[in-house]
């Protein structure tokens, strides 16, 4: 087994660690790190500049659950595709379901010998290498979609046929397509793939995310609910499902999913922390925001709309608080730009002009359609400051300053030009 140099072993059993060190040393590894403490292991992994090539993880660590560690590693970009061998005497069915969702992952039952470890490591590495080597191929295939070259769907399925683990490649491909706003093609690929893997939770979740991007929240919730029944310990999926439930106004269902996520991993992302749940708008405020916004894009969208309604009703500190809370859970620079702009407008409404200028400046530093509008408000505020210093400004001009503004909603943007739509139609 050539090419292994960096290995990390987490196991409280000294004999198991020694067997692992002996095996990988024999395979030529020169950098082998051993850990008996899960939190120390995670601190090292998350702060390291270089990721290990192979991780051997004992599931039964006393200071943190194997499920929590696994979720962390597979959501941590540097270790998403790292070859990972999970060892234990036995795993529960829902834990096995979680492991099977991710490429480059194998379960190895204890006790095991050197030949069994070799096969497990080789299988994990083969899958990881294949995925990483073909990311560039997928990028090129989907970039050709924009240029109108060839039949991208046929080319994708040709690559898929050679994959040692097929559904992770589908997940990766459809995430690329979603980032490029090709939701229709992502939807088709997922539907066709689900014919072969009808109970695969990662495919169901990706289809749910496409539905969310298209504004079909009920379908997104139904699909992610089904995925959770199959694999209930995926923290990212529980968070996603909770956000969709919030978007539909199902506060109790959202709280249930967020509680499940917190039960697995205490250091969950901010959207599902107990502190955030305590500061969320009440049910009536959510209903009001949903009614006005129709289909919120995500939690940030819902908080933004609640902030808009609060500001318009003169509850400035409450509204500004919702904007800031939304900023802590944004998913894109576009959302950050919108919330920064709205914070500027909210401070204008509250006649907090210096704070307004700060937020407009932040917005103008983000490329996008709000850059010029933010700069326009900065110019007005600079003129006000200059005139005020010379007593050439009055309260009526303050009213004029905010008279024309309109807050921006975070909403679905599925519009495409006619040329783009027709080109994609031909390629499908």
C-alpha cells in the first residue's frame, strides 16, 4: 500500500494503538500520531494546516461520542474526503447508516488483524482518491453546460458508471449544480439516481435542498423527514430539516429537530443552539413574517423578514436585533449584503446615523447589486454630517434622507435569461 505518510489513530486501547502504529510503520508511514482523548484529537485535527491521509477512529471514546466526532470530521472541509476507518466491537443500525452516507469511510469490527485493516484502509483510500481526482472532471462537465457543449447529463452518467461508490458522486455533482443555479438538471439527476438507490438518505436530502431552492418547502420537509427516518444521526440534516420547518411556521417541529441535533453534538452551529431558540421571534411574529414573505428561503430569510416588520412598526431595537441574529446564520455573501443594507436602513429609521453609515460601508465592500445603493446612502450621510456641522441641516431633511428607502428581502431567485433556459433545455 504505497504513499501513506500521515496517519492519526484515536483509541483508548493501548494494544490497538500499538497494532495500528506497527501496521502503518510497516507501510512506510513516517508521521503517525496517537490520541486517547477525543477532544484533544479534534483540537489537533481542526487546527492542523495539513490533514492526515488516513484516520483510524475508535467509536467508543469516553469524553465525546463517536457520532459527534464523525459529524464534525465530515463537515470539516479538510477532512470531508479523508480515508476514515471506524473501529468498534459493534455499531447500532442508525450509526451504520450514518457511516454509509460518506465516501472513504469503512467500519472495521474489533478485534481485527493486519490483513483486515489493510483491506479497509485500501477501500477507503480508493474511494477518497477517486472522488478527489474526478472533482475537476465534474467541474468541466458542468461548466460546459453554460457554453452549450455536448450532452452534460450523458457525460455525467458515463463518469458515474466508473465510480467505486456511486451515490456520493451524485451528491457532489448536484451540489455543484445547485451552486451554479442549475436546479432543474440537479433535480433530474437525483430523481434518476433515486431509482437505483431509493432509500439513500444523502440523495433524499440533496433533492430536498433542490426543492427548497425552488421554493417547494413542503416537498423539502417531506424528503428530509424521510431521510431522517433512515439515518437519524446526521447533524447537518437535522439542522436543515429544522430550518425548513421554521420556514413553514412549524415551530414545535423545528424545536424537536434542533433538540435532536443538540443531543448528538453540543457544539452545533448557531442556528440550533438553545440560546438562539430562546431569542427567536414568537409564533405570532413568525406567522406574520411567513404570511408577508410567503416562502422564506431559510432561517436568515425569516429573521430578516421579522426584522423588517419590527422596524416598520417602530420597534427599532427589536428589529435590529433580528437582523444581527440573521447575520449569524447567513449562508452566502448575498445574504450578508442584504442584511448589512437593511441594518443601515434600520439605523436610519431609528435616526442612529453613525451606525447607519457603518453598515452601509460594510455593504458597499461586498460586490453585488446593493453596492451602489449603499454608496449613495453614504454620500447622503456625509452631506448631512457636513451640513450639520455648519447648522445647515434640519429635521425635515432627516425625513427626506430616509423617505425613499425600501428594505430588501432574502428570497428565491430562480430567474434565468431566455437564452440560458433554452440552452439548458437542449442539453437535457
